[in-house]
C-alpha cells in the first residue's frame, strides 16, 4: 500500500477552504477598523469602564465590603464598555456601507430573526438592483440604485410577486440618502417597524410560494464592490425582527 506523501494532509485541509478566524481574532479585526475610523471610541470605552469600576471600589471601601462591591462592579464596567464599543463598531459599519452599491444587501443578509432574503431578484444593465425580503410584515422589495430607474423594476417585481402573495402586503423601500429613500443605517429599523401581518407559519408558506416563482433577472456581475463586505467581527450585531 503506497504511503501518503508527507504534508498531504495539510494540502487537503488547505483545499477544503480557509478556516474561519476565532472570536478573539474577529474582535481584534473589528477593534482595528474602529480605531482607524473612530480613534476616540476605544479610549472612551476604557475610561468609562474604569470610572464605573472605581465607583464600585469606592463604595466597597466606604462600606467595608472590600470584595463584594468590586466583584459586582467589574462585570458591569466591562459590559458598559463593551456596549459603547459595539455601538461604535455598528456606526463605523454603516459609514463604510453608505453610498456603496450592495450596502443594503449586506445589511439585509445579516439581519436576525424570521427574515428570508433573496438578493438581486431583478436588475437592469445600469446595476440597479431589487432584493426581495420575506418576513412577518409580508414581502418587502428593497431597491438599490437610481430612484427613477428603480420604479419600473419595483413595479414589475410587485406584479410578479402579487401572483402568489394574494392579499399579503407588499412594501417597497429604496436605499439611499435622497428624498423618499432610507439610509443604510436605518434600513433594519425600517423593516422591523413594519406591522406584523403574518405568523411564522404564514411567513413560511409565503416564502415557499415565492421560491416557486421562475427567476426574473439574474444579478449582474459585480454590483457589490469588495469594500462593501461587512467585516466578519461585525456580523451578528443586527436587530432581529
């Protein structure tokens, strides 16, 4: 029986795909991005955490409970500092995605909860794209691109969806900073605030019917630039619906 060449196992592992970075490495990546984009954030988070801890230490000295109060204050101080950091990281994420084609899609695909996202259900040659989101509100069509060119795209997709959606509400949202547009930073909140018209079973049935629809237009190649991809450590901080 022939022996395996030395190092063949490592080659196989390399071909199997790049290993996902660990949690600490992801946090380090996010911290680096936040430090570059918002240099004051990390020092402020550390100072606030230290002040909270100092208050609890002071209470411990005043009351004579040298162990109880500092032990109570340490996790609270860490939690407050971490919340300040994660909120800043989310703001940086939105700043990086704002104005970039595909930024809305990144936000949609990282939303938590009972949401199903179909990116690029219809598009045109100018790279204007419509994504379809199914959730408790019903169907939400999210457009990215020129508002004028998006109107016929969204109208056509609404007609197509209405064939199987029946009485289910169909909403439309245009991502952008202009009039009647929703900024990337407010896209999640906009969807989450929509009325809940369906239960989980109804959402699943609607999604199944929509999946059976024939494809409209394939997503054009390259609508989302490399830079629009969310850093791995920032994923999972999205609001749930």
